[in-house]
C-alpha cells in the first residue's frame, strides 16, 4: 500500500518545525472532528466511519507525540485524554461491525444458517446500543472542540529560532526506530508480545507519515510497505 498523501503535510524540511507541527495537527484534529460528527452526530449510519474515526484518533495521537516538545503541555494533555476516550468509545461498535461483516460474508452452505441469522439480529441490537458512547463523546465535545483546537495551535512555537523540520524530525524519529527494532529483535514467545510488536510497527508507520520528508521516495515506499505487511 502506498503512503497516503491524505495524512501528510508536504514540507521541504527547511521550514520551522513548529509551523509544520501546527499544520499537521490542524489537519489531523479536523479529521477526527469530521468523523466524530458523522459517527456520533445523529447522521446516517456509515459503518466505515467508526473505523475511520478510530484511525483518525490514532494518527492525531501520533502527531501530538511527535511534536510534544513544541506544544503547550496542558492543552496537549487535554487532547491526548480526549482522543483516547473517543477511541475507546468507538471500540465496541467497531468490534461488532467487524464481526457482523465476517458473518455476513459466510456462505449459507457453511451450515448453521438459522443460528447465524439469530446471532446477527442480536449483534444488530447490540450495535445500536454500542453507538451511544460515541454520541455521548460528540455531545460532550461539540461546544468546545473547535475552540480548543485553535487554542492549542495558538500555543505552538513557530518562530525561526527553532530547529528546521528536517533537524527536528531526525532527532525525534531515531528513538522511535530504536524502540521498534529493540522490540523486533526479541524472541516473540506469546500472542501479547506479537501484539506489542504490531503496535510498535503501527506507531512507527504513523510517525513515518509525519516525518516523510526525511526519506527519499523510494526508501519511504519500501519502509512503509514493510510496516503495512507487518500489520
């Protein structure tokens, strides 16, 4: 899979790191709010919007982590807390959507048709209930989210006295790579350890999207593809 431009703020690497941070955060936090509005705002149900919402929260969290040194601490902590709450709120709904999709894809010839239909009816009812935490998350944030975004971005350091984005990216990305390879070099003895490596790979992939200008196009594509396969 190619590195999607939808999540990347294209930079030449010579701009102040804070300027790139502000642009990246705005793009990702706006995406979270757009998906939360669809998933929790009472619009037509879109199964994939819950998945998109969870992905958007992860990428927004990755951006906050990547640029944490440049952000106002309390405001960054507030968004970290809210993004995690949104992701958790959407967790059960997403699990039910995945299970329903798998059951729907099974052939009637595989047996247990009546039992499967009863199970799907139960899942549909539970799915309606599982949407309530998402709606509550939306209602809790609808009057404050956009204003909070503006205040967060207003507090990002953007002056030219700070390092260039390329320098900042190199210093931030190296520890992430070391952490990933430290996890990958260990013998994986349990499902939990395999899952932990998968999470490290996912975090590194999200960081690559942020710091993509560090890499040549060829290296970027190869590394991103390898991390996609790891998932």
